[in-house]
C-alpha cells in the first residue's frame, strides 16, 4: 500500500509516517518511481508506534522495544523491566510538574491579594 492509504488506515499523518521511517521504526520499499510502499503488517506497526508515543515512550527507547513488542517469541523479562522503568520516569515527571503547578499557584495567589508583596 502507498503512504496515503497507510495514513488513512491508521490515522497517522504522512509526515508522521515519514518520521517513523527516519527514526528506523518503520520500513518501506521504494517503487520504480520512488514512491514508498508498505506491507499490510505496517498498519499494525504504525498503530503500535502511535500507542507507544501516546504512552510517553520516545523514539529512541521505542526502537529498542519494538522488536520485542512485535514478536512475542523474543519477549523477555527485560521488556517488562524497561516498560516499568519508563513508567517510573513518567511518574517522576508528573511529580515534578505537580510541584511546579503548586509553585505557580502560589505566585498567582500572591498576585490576587491586593497589597500583598510577591514572594
């Protein structure tokens, strides 16, 4: 299938699909006229890539994880450990952002009180 059809079937923009290829997450074959063509399996691959991006997994980490995620025969405890580490990283970021929001709320609160000097 061509890139436009892959885009339509997955909801990923053609630009995103090209990015996935640039990052080594997806492969295509070039036709004689230079157009990208994809196998049917590319639909599931793009949907998986999108799920991983939605889960906060970056393309570098994803390139390590995709072979194990795509082939159950080569899954090891390493995969679960790596996904748990990514989860912990995201939770730490949430904690930091929550503290940042609280600090900003304090600044906003100080500004809302007339006559109160900023902290």
